[in-house]
């Protein structure tokens, strides 16, 4: 790595004004608009970087310390070297930190229909997230270039300082302010991702939603979340399920619940009817004398169990519908029927909340 003072052509004790004048002179000479050659372009980059470092008092001080190889002629490498110097034992330095990091986890909410829950479903989800930059492939550099070693910390990612203490002079280490602890500098960042190695984009994620899920269930998809910086591994994608309400059917665990309205004559005489369930037609037999509030159970026509084998049941609550309008002939027939039955007079019974409350209690009981 060339010495910054030599690049600008100034002495090591040059004043800030002298450094600025040298940079302006070289910049006018080497600027791509004046000198379009490849060699001049490379020198222009070196001159600009040298000026950036030496024009900043803090960075210049760090560069001078690093360039002199330590403090007072002693080249300590950190606490490990101090322990080795005083106690004869050393420890391994952590070194520069990596630009590659794991991406963040992502959470999206997915609405599914009750009919999709029975056997599960497949979805193609559109996700707006971070993906690896296709231009630099996660390197953060413009194609054809690569990171350069930081000339402040010389690739270590940290700067050492000498601090006086009760024990004498102690060497402390802190992250390099120039490279932010990476040990390298992206001299020519990728113009697409601005040196991040990833961009925001919309992508399609295939999702298999298993049977039996319910509202609030979270499904984990490892490696389908945000892409990490600098080509780091992806985080995970979590799907939070919400099952939409159905106009006819509701759910209790793995059972499906519905209400069947039955004509009074069918309840008295009995009949066979077909119910359009969520997964196909179901034939239901109504026995003679069927009462409102009774529950008819159809085995294994509910929701597939999320954990374990088999399915729940389809439970059908009966609601006998009493006609509100009768023709004169129908009224005569009903009166004849009532006379023949000689039913007892109406009387008080146990308090009940109504048909739907009774159905709910029987469903859930």
C-alpha cells in the first residue's frame, strides 16, 4: 500500500494548507475529464483517498500512529500481547469483523378459507423483501473490483492506543473509524446496491399450508426471509395464519359445525336429505320425531388433524321450522291432527336461551 504522503508529494509534517494545495494540483492534473487514461484514473483514486485520510485530523493521527509501527518503538498487538509481555501468555485476537451477516426474519400474514384448512393448500406468496444484488452477487463491489485493505488499521479492523494507568502504559484497542472494523474498504461500491450487497425486490415464495391450521398458528420457513448484507445467509420467513369466517360452517377444534333447517313435516315423518359439506355432499338421515336442538354427527367429515392422524367430525344442529302461514285446508288438517293426538296443554319448563344457545351448548358439550 503506497504511503499517503508520497502519493500527494508532501512531507510528513506538512500543514493542512500544504496538503490541500498538493491535492488540488494533482486533482486538476489527473481528473478523468482532463486525463482519461486508465493509469491516470487509478492515480486519481489514490490521490483522492490519500487526501480524505490526511485532511481529517483524527484519521491522519491514526494513520501516523499506524505507519510508525506502534508506540515508543514497541509494537503491541493488543491485550493478548500485553499479557504475553508481562505474564508470558498470549490470547488470540478477534480480528476484523465480517461484512457478511445473517438477514432478518420476516413475518407475513396469510388468510385462508375454511375449505382450504380441511386438506391444506398451496400458495404462491408475493413478498417484498431484501434479496442478494444481482449486479455484484453480494460482494458489495462494482464488478471487476474488490475490497482493499484499510491502510489505517492495516486490515486488523482495530486501532491501538497507548494509555497511561497506575500500572504504567497500557495498549487499548478500539474499532477502526475508517473501515468501521471490517479491515477492508469498498473503494468502488456497486452502483446498484450502493455497496450493501442486497436490494429491495418483490419475489415469489411457494408456500405449502398444512391441513388443520387455525388462526394464530405460525409456520416457519427457514432461509426464506431477508437476504443478509454482503451476501450473508437469509433469515427465516414466518407465516401467521388467519382462517376466514364462513357463512355456513364454523369450527370447534377439528370439528365442523353447521345448522340444518328442517320442515316440521320432515321432522315428524322423517326423511333423507343431502347436505353440501365443504369437501363434498353428505347424505343425512332424519329420523321420525326429530326435535329442534338435536345434533346429528357425521364421522370423519371435519378438519384433518394438524398433529396426528384422522379427521374431526361434521356436527349438524337441527332447527325445526314452524310454518307461520297456513292455507285453510292446511289449518283444517292441523286441527284434525291436534284433536287426534289430544296433546296436553302448554306448561312451564326449564329456562332455555333459545335454539341457537341450545345448539351451541350441545355442540361444545
